[in-house]
């Protein structure tokens, strides 16, 4: 069974940092592009970042560029999101998602909540 | 970026009725449009990809159509478990964008 499990969320002060992890099981992430998508409380879905299969290419939404870094450890079957200089507007549930080869997301984690507040 | 506008914002229907949800793109996305269902407290679930292809395990009552800028998700006969929020998503143009969602509620 394909499963994605995020961890690392929590309460952080503005300007602080967090590192999210997404542990995959039931498939090998080295065969897939992977993404982070976030959802602010009561709001819609917003794409955050993506990384290609071997980690050589990454992409970011303008709102997080220069502050967030996506990475992967294929040996550990795990995806990461390093979030620095956090702002209140970064408060959201962060989902990792598998790219289905069609540019859409066929598997999602359960999400991890990041709250940025003093 | 490509803006996806979903309508209506809320749709109130009864089980057994037909639901028609719309997604309009600010520029052509060809057929690179997907639909997701999200229930409270859950992650989104992929329903339709490339405008009209059902994802594995998705019931046949869900269908998608359209190309270019206008797309439709149709649920032919609503089941109780279909009441949720639905999002469209395009991957044709950078960056990936989602619509704001349509809430399908029980009338």
C-alpha cells in the first residue's frame, strides 16, 4: 500500500525555522517527482515546491522562493522541506504528494500543521 | 500565473441528483486539468486527470470533460459520501495552480 507520512510540524515564532519530513512506504520515491502543497486553515490548496526524481531540479512558488528548500534522500525514501524565515502567512497544513507522471498528485500524506505565531 | 475559477462556490443538492461543477482557466491549459475531492480533516483525493480520465478506484459516476479553458466535473447520481469540497488543478503552465474549490453540500 502506498503511504506518505509527514512529520515535523508545530508552533514556531515568526522568523524561525522548521524542517518537515515525508516518509514514503509501499513505493520507491526515486522513481517519482515529489511535491509539497499547503492549505491555510479554511482555505484552498496552494502548490509550494517540487523536486525531480534524482533531486537535480527543484521549483518553488514565488511566495516561498529563497526561504524554503526542498530535498530528498532516496536511500531513506524520504522527502524534506526546510522552511526558514517563517511568516504568519506560512501557517498551514503541509501535504507531501506524489506526482503521478501526469503532473497531478495521485497519493497524498495526511498533512502536518505548521503554525507561525508569537 | 494561470488562475482557475470554480463555480459555483457552493452547490446544494440532494442524494440521487446530478451535480455539475465548473472550472474555468484564465488561459488555455490544453487537457492538463485534474479534479480532487477533499473531505473535512482529510487529504485531497485524485478523481480525474487529464480532464477526462478517472483515477484508479474512482466510481464511474464521476466524469470529467473539457479542454482549453472550460472544464466540467459531473457526478451523475450523488451518493451521501460525495458531499465534500472539490478542487480543479492545472499543470500546463508554470506554476501549478488550483481553483478555490466548490463545496458540495446536502440540500
